[in-house]
């Protein structure tokens, strides 16, 4: 299937309509995918730390998740491997990250809003083919729309839409050599809290998840759910 792939950054999301795929490989939507693997029911996406805590307080039993350094009120870090240490079955998470969830909120006017990373790339591409999405906006959230790992993932999904047999390896290699990947390796060496030594390999494990993640407004909250 031929489709038009339009690559935009967060600041360009005002032009987004129709179908959009928000990409954050390192690490928001890899972490979100793992949360669903671990039994989370849904994730509320926020672009503001204070709002995230307010949302958590309004949802019984919810947990709050953020990236970077730990902070009071946030029980979880944006680390997919650390997440696996928690029993999350049946829980709700409120997630706020520096670019990933900010990108989703910026693109929330799209009619069909997917959130993705390498782990669910093939499933996302299959859903786009099934929906006959002839024009797709790919929101490259990192580095002002220039993040190589997010662009590589976006281009991989676009390639899979046209050819389900597209090889992941060249795209994963680009992501592994990206500036963000180098920064993550340095943070691991520095033993920075909230970064696990296996996070990078987990984020670069393509097509592990057989589900898609879609965000919709529910009761005034941008809510992410997994669909098989």
C-alpha cells in the first residue's frame, strides 16, 4: 500500500489532522508498551508535571510516572526494565515525559492517534494498512523533530506500511548510533537514577509487541490503551 508519510516535530503539530503516529523510542512509548505487557489497564498522558499529579489524585489507585530524576509523588520512572520490577496488573498509570507525552498532547486533534516505538512498529504499520491510511503524520518527538532514533522508527513504520517484509536492522542501527542512545549509555555509566543498563537494548527490540497503542480523549483525559 502506498501512503504519504509526513514527518513533523512537536512544534508543527498544529497542522496534524487525520491519522498521526507519535514516536518516542527512548523511552516513553517503549515504557508504555511494557506497562501494557505487565497488565496496566490504561495510561493517562500528560504534558505537565503538576497536572500529572492532579490526575493521579483523581483516579483511585493510579500511579504516576516521569522521566529524568525521581520526584515526590511519582512512583515510577520512565525505564522499561525498572518497570518490570513492579506488580502493575489492573493498575492505571499517569505518564508525563519530556517529549513523548508532550507530543501526544500536541497531536491530540488527530482523528486517529497512535503512539509507537520499535517494540510495536509492525503492529502499528499493520493497523495503518488495515485502516487504509493514505496520509500519515509521523511526530518525531525528540530533539525538536530531529531525533535520529525517532525518525528511524517512523521511517521503519512507513516502510512496513508499504512492505510488511521491510528489514528492521538498518533502522535499529541508526537508532543505536543516535545522540540520544549515546547519552543513555553515558547515563548508565554514571549510574543516573531512573536509567537501567538494559533500557537501550529493550528500546531497540523491534516488533516485540503484537498490539497497537492508541490515544483518545476519555472524560477529558488523553487516554492511551492497547488493542490487539
